[in-house]
């Protein structure tokens, strides 16, 4: 046995140095690859930051990735005073569309996902299959049918023509069902029923708290989707006062041939429009991480 032990030890010792270089090389290669990908993804952001600090003349005469004289303050002042401050209205519109729309969409998705996961009824799988089909349908294919539907009730060119389609999230229902099935124990629901709690109270006080990581995920996803939505407002809206930021900046960009100063304002407006998305992620990521970590410990 001693000889066998020595033999195994003799074979084990040389194997350790061999695996170490492979691990180190793999880690270095992975790190280099991730740095390259990060640089590739951040390059447009860097260009946006640099270009936002330039005047219209420097924007045309200097390379896009090189700094010039600092005019960010003047550009921001011109941005929020152009056309009597219409950009601020576009920003508020986007916050209403995205913030309220994502909140309502999250609640509806959580309720639908919870019902599909925890209640058995006839046609449940058919309904869920239809919802999965909705995930696969691109939003561009729905813009024209939605316009025709809202035109029938004379609701185009209104706030509701953009807001109401935004509160439907098939992906959110799918994610909520998966998470509710895994994170809301049937035993807890039965105990609540024995204590006299109704179904709505169980959903409101127990299920929503246990499903909070999924709800944060759905909210973030829907917020970004609505904020970046362009085609639906383009089809639905004609009143400039109802435009979101995306459509408003597009209208400015389309006028740069006769108003060159709008090019700088469009770039600065694009930079400002990124700020709410970044702030939303920064504010919600700790709740997201805490919920995901709690779910991992439970499972």
C-alpha cells in the first residue's frame, strides 16, 4: 500500500505544473478577448462623449475620436432652449411612456405568470403557447395592425396609442411563469389559505415579494424596449409635443441638411437620452443581485 501511495503521489505531482500553464493561458486569453469586446462595445459611447463636447465647426473639422475645445455646457444650453425647450418635453414623454409602461407591464406580467404557474385550468398550456408565439413576433410586424386598430376608434396621435401597446410583454409573462413556478412554494400558499388569506392577498403579500427578482428583470427589459421604441411612435404620432426622445431626435437629424446646427444638438440629445437608462440600471441592480442571490440560496 505504501508503494502504491508513493506511485500515485509520484504521478500526481508532475500533473499539477502541467495544468497550471493551461489555466493561466486560458485566463489570459479570456481576459484579452473580453477587453477587446468591451472596447468594441464602448467605442461608440466614447465617440458620443467626445463629439458632444465639440462645437459645430469642430465636429466637422476634427477627427471624431480626438478632443477639441470644450463646448459641452454651451451645447446643453442650446439643446434645452431649441424650439422653446421641446427636447425637455420629449424627455418627459419618454419617461412617461417607459416608466409607467414598464411598471404596468411588470404587474400584468407578474399576475399572468403567477396564474399560469400556480393555477390549473382548461386551456392553460394553449394560452401559454400563444404567449410564447407572441415572444417570437417582431414588434415591426405589429406596428401597422396596431395603427389600424387605433384608427378604428380614432385614438391615433394620442398618448394612449403609444402607451397601451407598451404594457403588453409576452417575454415578461414567460419569465414570470418560470420564476413563479420555482420561487413560490405551494406549501406557503396552502398555509396562507388555511390562515384565511384570499387568493389576491396571497399574490399581493407573498408571491410578489418572492417574485421580486423576476419583476425587476421584466421592468428593466421593458423599460429599455419602450425607451428605444421608434417605429410605433413614428406610425402613431403626428403631434410633435407627444414625441418621445427617439422620434424627436430623428426629426432633428432629418433636418440637418438645411439646419446644420441640429447635428450637434442631435448628438448631445443622444448622450442625454442615455442617462435615464444608465441611472435605472444603477438604481435597480442591487435589488436585482440581492434577489437573485436569495433565490440561488433557496434552490
